[in-house]
C-alpha cells in the first residue's frame, strides 16, 4: 500500500506544520512515512506545499506523483498545483473559506469536499487552526489513522499555546465530514 497526501496553501497557514503532524501521527500506526516541503518565492503568502507519503513498505521515492488526498487551503495553490498534478484519483478537501471557485478541479478529482475550515477555526478562536481542522477531516475521509494519533502528534509538535485549540479543531474536522460537504461533479 502506498498513499500520497498533498497539503497546500500560502506561507503562514501551517502547511509545513500540518504535514509534520500528519506524518508523526501515521508513524504511530507503524507505517513507513516520508514528508517533504516546498516553499514559494515568499516565505509569507507564497504557495507552500507539504507532501506526505505513507506506505507499509520501504519508500523509494518521497514525493507526490498522483495524490490520493489533497488538502488545499487557498485559491492560488489550487490554481497552480491543479496544473502540476494528475488528480483523477484524488479526494480533495478544499477550504471553502479561502477558495472562491473550484473550476480547475471540477470533473478532474475523484471527490471534492468543500469545508469552510478557516471560518470554523475562527469560530473556535484561532483561524490558524484551520490546518488541524482539515487534518481531522482527512483522517475521517481516509481512515488512515484514528483521531487519537493525531491528538498525540499535536501534543508533541505544536506550540503549547495552540495545543488545546488545535485538538478542538481536529475533532471538529473529524466530526463534520458528512455528505453535505461533497460536491457532486
């Protein structure tokens, strides 16, 4: 088994942190995991990408070729990366708070979930927790790992002042995945 997860957004949305948190959570399950990161031209607001490869065997290539899952946090990264990757097998989780249109991926992705992650995280008191909300949703959709592993990883990797709200956001993301968020293509 090999699964490829792409996480994208702009600098400052926690793309790199969420990739690391996800990778750590999956290691608790005994998977082989590789995580790589790429930054756009600007540290803040440039397109940022995290790639997480999950396998039950040795990983020979640590980059995403055809994502099975794609968490996309903003319009610019959707526009740019939808041209770069073959997404026909991808389940896409799009932050509809930050993405106005999904035209570049409609009819190309296996399934699309529109999740207002940034708005929901802001309601919890920390818009910066949108990334963890999306990770919770990813775990529910993918079945790759239980939520408890994500919580453990958050406790180990996130700054102390964000641990509680990030765990709350992850739980919210896990609980809210229902068919009402799916786009029928």
